[in-house]
């Protein structure tokens, strides 16, 4: 009796684990052109961040978390219907550029309209966060976010302009 | 107050029913017991009967209050019918021990009663012990739970909790466990008196009852103290059998031994111990050992088999969540089991085994709980090795303590500690010279003083699992239960938030366990099942650079027509093998995946579809360490031209080495490529978060709960729209997300 019971217990182990299976449902590929794949807030470390760049942001990710901007970086961001808008930009002013430029001002533009300004009297990290005026954002559509630093550091070697260290930018609920 | 009375009634009723069942059973055994022995043995002997009756109700789907009430009344009536009369009193114990025992039993008894009576907030009790019990009661029986490996464990004590929970909810379960904390010292005292060592029994009873870890565990909805009482009962019954051998007694011992397995897998040693103990005694007494061992085994099997069968039917593995390599199944991954076992053997903070004594005796911050410093005297028990009684106790303690090395938490010493305490008591009260026997009383009193919560607080480490002074207002429900739990139970507020913000029947993915005993939703904790592991893997793929499917491994070979292709693993190592997508090419064109294709894998065959679903967020993983011979195979249905196979893989598998074999049109297997060539990394697929979110939706996850301090929380918060999620509730340390497009 015990032998029979023990044999029964071992039966599951006898089932071949490698049974053939049909192919699963094939997921349709999501493309970068699909507006819904763009986000309203993007962190520079995000592997998908470059899809949001319209210009003025380095393609190189530094230290796994930030990117250099030029004088006027610009992003495209998708704002879902119903999500209200606060603008948040996390950035830093590098000590090396600050030695040349001194205090800087950063002006923010949403869909081409000026949305605010941040004064940066010292080098270091800043987080600009302000509610946006009603009507400035277009829900359910692509929106642009640009910011402009009044003084950029110009590389003597190649004339390239370096503005800010950008960590994250976009719209939050 | 009526609520408090209901809870107390439920706990007392459950304990009384177990006592009644045990009394009815003992009255049928041809045993000469003293009064004290009878009542000490009645609870652990009755518990298996009541538990099995509850098991039957669960199996039949009739686990309801009236049914439990009827079962309780039936056992009480059976006991009344066979009420023990004229039981002889036990030999007395010295007066000094009566005073000492009372001095410890009364304050600690009140302390424990108030703690158990208060709303249950122990970490495991408030999560899986009672979470599963609640589910059974709501379902009126067993549910096929494949997403919580704790539900796969044997649940003999939890079914007693279910009985109590039906009448008095959570605290009634803790009171039921407390009954075993009462039975344990009673057994020690009774055994001591039977062996003429009443003082030793009283000493051991004091040590065990006052021990901080016994107290907090026994007054919570855990099962360790119950298991300790049951193991001591097996020892007791086998010793009784040696004195008064009979087939019914062998059956009773076998039943309790089998029930030990039915309460906790690690207590399975009760069965071989009982077999050896009875077999050895039978051999010495020249008794017909086969019949006695056969009866013992049959009774044990009757208690074990229901759990094996339940797991076999529900989970394809009678020993789930263990032995998954022997019984492969889609519910618990082999790699998880190995990792879990490793974690249980290597607690965080424990750098060497040399740290364990201090941890379990008085510090307790890493191994959860302390026995009390006085247990450091346990090695003195070795001085009594010349005495057969001490040898028997130490042998049992060693055997039942063996599983400690599979989990070095302090409470896993609970099964062995009573034996050590009794052996130590026999040395201190019997082996030491008479003029030094006051030492035992002093040690017991000192232990009681050192074990009182205010004293423990002084010497144990912050964070040690210990009992605070009780809140009697909470016990009597003069303070609202929710207020008390909000103060004491981490995650309680979030569990309630989840319940308020989701609908019944919703499946909710969480990464860290919530106290699901207080949340009537289907919480799918990521680490607790194979499905949870996979869901977490999908969700974290976009967040972890090493998990991104950007690696490419390519097999290029002479063009030919092949019916099957097999990718074989040739390396051994500690890593898992994974493939995000496997694509076949001929003359630069990818072969369209046809309905006639079939696929399989030798490891984790249930997940192989994830390598052929065109979804970059999913991947087939072996979920066990790589070893030569593992394979993934594609059957094309008919020979087709192929000259290249490209595997899209993550870069977290440095040890993986593969070769490709093909079954040609003539039916011969040929090696097509001995190695795969790594090619340039591909860009990160577009919309990976959205792909992951859609996949979770497809796998019927309705909500995701993310605690504020969990890895990835910031990304879910700031990129919720990218995931396709939106927060529906936030607070109490977490956010509840649901899909934007359900």
C-alpha cells in the first residue's frame, strides 16, 4: 500500500516538462512615433529620454544620470487628458562653467510661451517647480518645453556652448 | 466589551474543543496517567483531531460557523460522555518549586493573555498565517492559491486558527496558539513528575514559559510553540509506550508525529524519531515491532497525506514550495526556492555562526527574538549525560533541533529548547550536590526577572522581536482596533487604503508584503510565486539597464532546410538564462512566425512563449541556474530554409554559452554553430514601459501598489503615464495605481 501511495506521489515528477506549445499571441510592436509612448516628465537617465529631445541636449548620458544642455534645450512631451500641469525641471549649474559665466538666469517656455524663470546665483543643484497657468498646456497632445540660460559657457577649443546639467524635466500632475 | 468577550470566547472555545477531543481520545487509550498528565496531553492529542475535522470541512467547502459550532459541540459531548474519573494525582513537587512556578506563571500568564487578546499585529500572523485563514473562511473552504508560497505549506495549526477565527477573528487565533504555550510547560512539569524529577519539570516549565521568544511567538498567531508542544508530546508518548506498549498508543503517537509535519514541514523529523524510538524500545522488549511501527506509520500518514494530496492536486508538487527540482511546476521557481533557502540560512547581519549565541540569547536584532540569557547555561545539561533520562532528552533535542540549520532565526530553536531546559533542570536539581540545588530556583527566578519586557528592553538590541508591555485597553477593545493597529503594524494603513480604493476580486501586484490578514483583496506579492516573479521581472525590465533586451547573440551557419532548431546551453554557472525574443532568418529576411510552429524549453517550459511573443518587455527565463543540456527548441512544422538565428537577450547573463543544433529534412540532428557571436547592442525598444504595462494588463493584474520607499517608486510616480497607469489613491506610505485604459 505504501509503495503504491509513494509511487502516486512521484507521478507529477514523471510528467515530461518539455511539452510542445503553440506560439503565443504576437504583440503588436509599439513605435516611437506613437504619441502615447512619449511622456510628460522625463528623467535623463531614462533609456527612452532621447526620444523626447527636440534639440539642445547632449546625446551622451554622463555618470548614468545627467546630460549637458546647450544654451536653449527643447523637449517634446505628451500630456494626457485630465492631468493638470506643474512644471518641474531638475538641473544643476556646474562649478567649472560658473567660474566663467557667473550667476545665470534660466527662463522656461511652454509651447513657446514664457512660463517662469529661475535665478542661479551659485553653482549647484536646483529644482524649479511651479504650477502652470491654465490653458498653457494642451492636454491629449504633444507640448514643447524649452528653457534658455542667459549665459552659456563657450568652449575655446571648438566653440561649443554648454548651458546646464540637466537631470529631469517635464510636467507633473 | 462584547467584542472582547466574543474574542475570548472564541479562543477558549477552540482550546476547550481540542482538550475535549484529546480527553475523548485518552479515555480510549489503555494508559495509566496521572491527572496532570491527562490534562497536559489532552490539548496536543486533541488538536490533530480538530484540525483534521476542519480540514474535511475545507475540502468539502462547508467551512462555516454553524458547522464549526457543531463540530465543537460534538467533541465536547464526546468528552463529557467519556469524562475521566478517578485519575490518580501526580507525585508532588517541592514547595519551593510551587512558589517559584506561581511567581512566574501568574504575571507572565496575564502578560501573554493581554497580548494575545489585543489586535494581532505580529509580522507573519498579520500577513500569511491569518491572511490565508481569512481567505478560506470567505471561500468556505480551500482555495487553489498559486500565488502565495506560504499557502502551500502544511497548515495544521492554521486550521485550528480558522476554527477560532470563524468565531472571534484574528485575536482568537492568537489565543488558540496561547493555549499551546500553556500546554508546553504543563507537559514539561508532567513529564518531570512522571520521571521523579518534579523540580526539574518545574524548572523547565519556568524557563520555557518566561522565555521572551516563546512568549511573543506563543501569544501571536504563529505556530512554533504549538509545534514544540506537539514534538514534546511525541517524545512523551514514545516514552509512555516504552513503559506501557500498546497498539492504540502507537497509533496516538503516530497521529501526533504526522500532525507535526501537518503543522510545519521542518517538524517532519517527529516521524522518523517516533519510529526509531518505538522500534528501539520494541527491540529491547522483544515485542512484535512490525505491528507497532506499522500502526504508527499508518496513523502518521493519515495526518500527512491530506497535505501531500492537496498540494499535488493544486500545485503539481506534493511538497510545495520545496523540492521543485524534483517536482517541476509553474507555481514556484527552482531559483526562488534555492535563493529562499540560502536566505534562511544566512540572515542579514550575521557574518559568522559565532554571532548566533549572542543573538539568540540576548541581542536578537538579526535573528528575530531571544531565548533569554539563562539559556546560555544549556551546555551544563551535558553534565547529566550519564543519566538515561538526560540522554533521551538531549537526543530528542538534537534531532528536533536539526532543522535549525535550514533557518537560523531564533524561533527555529523553539522545538529543541524545551528538551534542553528539562535536561538542564535535571542536572541542576538532580546531579548537583543537594546543598547547591537552591541554584536551580535562583536561576529560574533570575530568568523570570530577566525576561520581563521592561528588563528585556534594557539588554536586547533595538529592533529585536520582543513583547512590549500590553495595552489592556486595546485587549478589551476599549481602544479601537484600527487605532491600535495603525500604531503597531507597519503597512496596516496601506492595506486598508488598498481595500478602500480597489474593488472586490481585483488582482493587485505588490512588491513588499502587506498585512493581508487585514485586506480582503487578492494581493499578489511579487516574491511569493512564480507568477509574481515573472510580473516583477516584466515591470522592472524597463528600469534595469542590465535587464534591457539590447544584447544580440547570433548564430550564422550554412543555409539549409531544417524542421527543428535547438538552442543548447553548454555552460554551468549560477546565472539564469533568458531570451527576450528568438528570431529566425533566411537570406536576410525574418521568417514569419506561423501557426504551425511549436516551441518548448527544458527548463521553465511554461514561460517559453515569452521568447516568441514579439514583446520586448517579456523574456523567457530558465528560473534555475544554467547547466549544460538546457535547451530551447523550435519546431517549424515542416522543413524551412534558415541560415541565421538571432537571440535578443539582456546583458545580465555573462556565463551563458550556447550552441545551435538543427534537425534537417532527412531527420538528422546536426550542430549548426558551436557558439553564438555577440553583435552590436541594439537600441532600447520604444515604449518599453507601455509594453510592460500592457503585458501586466493582459496577465490580469488590475492594480499595482508601490510603497514610497521601494526601488522604482519615483519612476512609477513621475512616469505613470508612460506605464499607462494613473494613481487612484496615495497615502500611508504608498501609491495605488490602476491602468489608464482598463
